[in-house]
C-alpha cells in the first residue's frame, strides 16, 4: 500500500513504484539520477581544483618565503612543511576528488524490507553549536532523512524501500503486506 503522503514526500508515482518493483528505473527516474550525478561531478571537479589550488599556495608560499628570508633553518623547516608536506596532503586529496569525478557510475536498484526505526541524533560541536540529524533504519540499511519523516512513515511499521544501491537515495516506498 502507498499513501499520498509517501508519494509526495519521496517524489515518486505509481509508475515509478511498479518499475522499481521489477528492479527497473523509469525514464523520469533515469533523467533525475543522471542530472543529480552531473551536478555532483561538477561540484567534485570544482572542489578538486580548489584543493589543488590550496596545494599550490603552500608550494609557492614556501618558495617566496625561502627567497625573502636568508635563515637556512627557516628555509628548510618552512620549505618542508609548506613546500612539500602541505602540497602532498592537499594535492593528494584534490587529485582523488578530481579523479573520482571522472569515474563512470553504474546505478542499480536495491530493495530492503523491514521495520521502520526513525532515529534522531544530536551532535555537539566545538564551536558550541548543536546539529540534529534524522536517520531511517530499515532491514540493516540506514537512510538520511528529514525530521518530518515521522509524518509519513510510522515507527515500527514494516516497509519495502527501493533505493539506489551504494547510496541512501530512496526511489520509492511501500507498506509491506
């Protein structure tokens, strides 16, 4: 059984659910997944290039600091720290982020069935702020959800969730019969 609240909250329709039950995507879902993937790839490229730029700042900062200061102890220490270690760390992370944006992604539907367990987690941060996150646990899977999920799914009720494998992107939901 599917309620209108489920359809609206998870943004799917009966055609999507029927295709997902056959472990297939609808054309509408394919278009949305590919659009989201393009956006994610673009942001990964921007982030990767930004991290490479941060790596370059350390290297060039070390070169200019070495030229400006005649103290060999400073040159060696600053050169190793910001001329070698800094670029290796930030450049390595930037390279991995950038390289991942060019990897081909294969999208596969997965299915999980079980009792809904909605969990609220509170995190306290060092800057004296608090963040609240909500998770939906079903059949050993965890999905990041908004706090109003309790208006749609009932705690302890059995559901079947169709989602993109290796992600927490929910495609459609139905009550288990």
